[in-house]
């Protein structure tokens, strides 16, 4: 799921994989592996960097719906 969302948000911004890598402070290789799904368990730091690059929360990036508190 995260690989789909990373690619979706990247395309919405009109960024290349290299541009996302630079904005997130990650390598181009890291971004390509994430989008291809070959990086099965990225670290929370990596996810946070990508979320920050998109100005999203981690929940939004991974597609998690947060239940409302009662």
C-alpha cells in the first residue's frame, strides 16, 4: 500500500523520483525500491522523511484511517 501512495503523491506533485529523493533527504535508490515494493519494511524515519516532503502525516501517507475517539 505504501508504495502505491508514495507514487500517487509524487505524481500529484509532479515530481520525479529524483526530486522526491532530494526533498526527502533520501537516495534515489531508496525511493525506487519503495515504489517498486522491494523495500518491504522501511524504517519509521524513512516514512517520516517522505511524509514531511509531501507535507502529510504518516497516517495519510500510509493510508491509515484513524478512528474517531468517543
